[in-house]
């Protein structure tokens, strides 16, 4: 009884302690979460402080006086607005006026103590020169505020474009204000947040120990570290970024550990209460057990022990009263009777059982539920590395070697078998003599009392499946690695079942086709992705591959969700089940659409080069005879005395044919000339006006209305004026030919910014850098019928023309493209939604 009470009390106390630790851990995490929120609040306050600083002095940069001062630097403005007393009254430590050329018009500075100091020229050039971050307000026309690290300490800096009082431009310069982020500023922010805030520079020679720890522990500039400083205070550490986005300061936020202290007090009070209640409950329970149950159980136990010692199965235990204990005594007597009658049979079966145990490769176990005695065969103990005498035949031996995580599951399965007769076949881990856990499979079957349905005995086997599980783990790991590879490889991966339905697609495939995984699974591959013209043959090839496993490599187009065709090279693998039957395919595909396009462009370039080479020879040989023929036709036209209409018509057709041939020769010569440029800095708007003046007669003849929108702010660019005029006349001539009389021709110029991602240093591990550059564009739009979409890919090919019967040579756009190419520019042609054709020329600045 004493041992029972001690055990119950010990279990209860252990549960209380565990509960206390759990509660304290929860309060500890809650305190850390509160500190994280406070840290985020502090970061927001720092950001708001910088923005408020910039907004507070926004009026200084938007005044007519400041606007005029940047232009003429008048002394009166300095005396009235920028004298030392005025600057100190605004609690500023730095004011700098910079004009459009990056020249510092005015600057003044004070140290943190308010004493006048001379600003370092190198510092001014570094942060306030043209092209620096603080000067971008001129081009982007927006304010910039943040922290700037200076030799005397961190400073809150604000940069704004200088505009007039109506806040209009163009800006004449930049105004920079600064205030040191000193101890007083930090104290003010501490009062705002009700937190103790401190800032430190990571490069301090002798930082406090916790700051030294934070500097090495902060993994990146976005992370936040939280750790208790002592029993009363918890602190967090986070980087503050300067205006360049670099982590230059460490912000330390200190907060009392109120949440943890309250949790500690609550847990202690709860533990004391539970101990007191538990002791009372245990005392009452033990007293009742002693009086009602345990005294009679002692008597019953003594009788049973006596029978055990003597071995006389004919002896019976005394039965008194009519309650559960008396029923138990009667049951014991019935059991003794049963044991006595089967004792002889048991002796015989024991010999057979031991023989079977010795011959089995599995370990055997037998649990007599009526006596709670368990038998483990020698092989059972051998599996765990024990000798016969080292592993006791007791339930505790099994429980002590069973993995703690498996215990609830094992005893639940055992309970279900004994009470519900569900199969007992379970895998769990047992610790061997070396301390290693082995995976085992246990199978068992119980014997039930037919009259009561109560389980009397359960026996079974134990199989070591550790090696099998290791093999299965290797298989699962290989499958995981394969799936990881397919999920991350820069190839398309598609898995189809034997019916051609989609079972797997990887992210790269989804990215290229525009579908989501949910849209594709179980869908029919051929109707969704294969173009209709190739669908039948592709389906037949798929069926043949399931039979012959050939060909393994194919090339075919697929359709994206947007309806675009992509050319893909596929490598196919046949998937089989355990008996070798084909169950589907796994295909890896490489998108070669761009490669095919580049190859086609190379072919076209080779063709163009060949045409140019042939044109250079043919043009010189043909041009002189054509000139002679033209002169002869003109002579005959003037000197034929007999004005025969048929002769005149024939001579006119001959002249037109000769002039058309001459135009072809001129186009060939333009196409074949070397790519040598007479480059100068030119005004593109003036060149466009000149080109329009050269074709004024055909414009007037067709009564074309020309709408010009030439941007006067575009920069002068390097180009060959004559070649650009030639290109413009070719494009404008095509537009005039395409438009009816009275149509509208629009010409527009402008500047655009384009950006591209470039990997720094060409290394795959490097972070991509976005490069922004400017281009000058010329847009020529006509109001004609446009170009048929199926002909657009061919318009730059030599001799391709839609005006074959109208004098077109098919060389105009080829020449234009060549001219733009040697200018390192580009030409794009497309149809407009409202009708007509849009030609865009792009020139690098």
C-alpha cells in the first residue's frame, strides 16, 4: 500500500512539474512574440521619423525664393534663410543646395553639439555628386529620406527636388537636409514607443558583448534576434538600413519580461494548488482502499501464494460474502480447477512448443493474461542481442525496450485485438542490448473464454524487419530525390498513363505552358497539347512506344494555354509495373523554340549575305547597259516621226520596265554596300522633317494629312544622317503606297527606359542585376489596310513584296533592317488594332 501511494504521488508530482514547464515555455514564447511585435513597432517608428523629417522641411524646396536661389546664388536668400541662427533653430546639422550640374551652390554643417564645422569635400562628392542616390530626386522627381552614416555618427537625411511655389518644375536642383540621430533623438523615439531603444554601429572597435554577439548572429539584414538579458529584461536586435539599403546600425530594443514573470507566478500558484488537492485526494483514496478492498485482497493473495508455493492445485481459496472480491475468489477456484484438469496436457504440449520455438527463425512470445506471465523464446531474446538469463520473462522487459513513441500505438492495437478481436499485426521499434532500435513486426492471436468472451491468452511471433525497412527507406529516398530533381530541373517533365492521360507535370512545364497543375491532372494529353494536324500520328506513335519502347527521342510541337506553339525535343522513358507490364511514360522535354528561331535567323542572314554578295557583282554589270537602254528609249520617244500609238505605248512600257530594273539594281547596291557609317551627333527630329520634305510631292498628290508629334526633349544621338533619311523614305514610301487618298500619316518621337536582368560576372550563383538604359523611338503609323498576319514574318526577306505588279522590288525593308542593324538599333512592324501598320525604330542613346 505504501509503495502504491508513493508511486501515485510521484506520478502526480511529475505530471504537475511537466505541466508547469509546459506553461512556462508557452509564456516564454509569448514574451518573445511580444518583443518581436515591439521590435517591428520600433522599426516603423524609425521609418516614420525619417519620413516626417523629410515632410517637415518639404516647403523649403518648393518656394520661388529657393527656386531662384539655385539659379543665381543670391546672398540675400542666404542671409535671411540660411544663416547659422536660423539653421540651428530648425535643429538641423546639414543643409546642401546642389544645382542640375551637380555643383554645390550652398552648404553648411554643424557637429552634434551644434558647433559650426567645415564639411569634408570628399564626403560631399561621395554622397551629393551627380548620379548619386541622393541626386536621383532630379530625374525621378520624388523625395528621399533615410539614414546616412557620417564620420561623426548616423544622420537622418532628406533629399528633395527644388521646385517653384506651385510645386512645379522643371527642377533646378536638389535640397538636402540632415539631422544627427544622436542620443536625444533616440530617447525621443523611446518615449514614443514606450520602449528602451539603443543604436550601435557594427564596426565599433569595442562594442558591448551583446552587440558583438548580435553582429555575428544576425544572419541577414531582415532577421530579428530575441534573447533574455536577465530575469527582468528581454532584448531584441535588428539591423537598421541606410539610404543605400545597407545594414549599418544595430537597433537594440529592451522590454521588461512582464509576460514571463506573470506566467511563472501563475504556474507556481497552480502547482501548489494541485499538490495540495492531490495529497488530500490520495489520502482519502488510500484509506478507502485499505478498509474496503486491500485487506481482503491480502487474504486472497496469501491463499493464492500458498497454493503457488505448495503446488497443490487441489487447494481452494476461501470465499466470503457476495461482492466482486467473492466473485473473484470463485473465479480463481474455477481457474484452479481448470488448471488442474489441463496440467497434464500442458506438460505434453510444452515439450512440443519448445521444439517448435528452437526451430523457428522468428522470436516467439506467449502471454498468459490470467496470470500475467509472459514467455519469450530464446530466439526472441537473441534477436535483441541478449542471452537467455539477461532478458526477464516479464511485461516490464517488453515495455522498457519499446520505443516511447510507439507505446500508445502498440497497446491500443493490443487492446483492440483483445476486446474487438481485430487482427494484431503491427510494426514497432525495440531497443537491443547495444542501445540501438530495431524495427520489428509482431503478429499475435488471442484465445477467448467462450462463455465470457474474455481473452485468456495471447501468443505470437516477432520478426526483425530492420533491413527491409532500410531498403524501403532507400527506395523512398530515391523516389524523393527523383521527384526533387524533376521539380527543379530546367526541363519539362510529363508523366502519362497508358491511356495518354496526364499523371504528373513539373513546375518548369507549368511555367512554359501557363497552366496550373490542377488544370492538367487526368486530362487527355493529345487533345490538350498536340496540334490537331499532328494529333493522330502522335497518338499512334505513343501506342507503338508502349509496345516497342522506341523511338526514345522525338521532336514535336505543343500548344500553350495561350495557344502559342512551342517546339520541344522529348526523351521518353517507358514505365513498367512489378510484372513488367507497360503502365505509362515519363518524358523529359527541352524547349527549342528559341533555338529553332535563332537557327532560322542565321539561315536568313546567310541568305541575305549571299544575296548581297551576288547583288554586288550583278548590279555593276547590269547598271551600265540599263543606262544605255534608257537613253535609247528616250531618244526613240523624241525622234520617231510617225506618231503611231502602238509604238508610243510600246516605248512607254519599255521605259517603265528599264526604270523598274534600275530601281532593283539600286536596291541591290544599297543591300550590298559595306556597313560603314559617317556617324555624327544629329537631331533626329530635324532628319524626320527633312525626309518628309523630300516626299512632299507624293504626299500632296494623295492629299495625305501628316500628324507630327516630335518630342523636343529627345537627346542628340550618333547616326549616319544619309542612311537614316534613306531608311525613313523607304518606310514612308511604303506607307504612302498602302494608304488611300486623304488618309492620315502620323510620325512620333520619344524617349523610353528599358531594363534587363543581367547576372553579374556571368556566374550562376551571382545575384541578377537590373540594368536600365534609354532608347530613342520613332513611330510611323499609317491608316492603310495593314499587312496580313501570315505575311509579317517575311517582310524583311530580300525580294519579298506585296506590290509586285505596282513596281515594288522587295528590297526596301531589307535595306532598312540592315541600316538599323549597323546602327545597333532595331525595327519592329505590327498591325494596329484600329487599322493600319505601325513601324517602330529604336536607337540606343
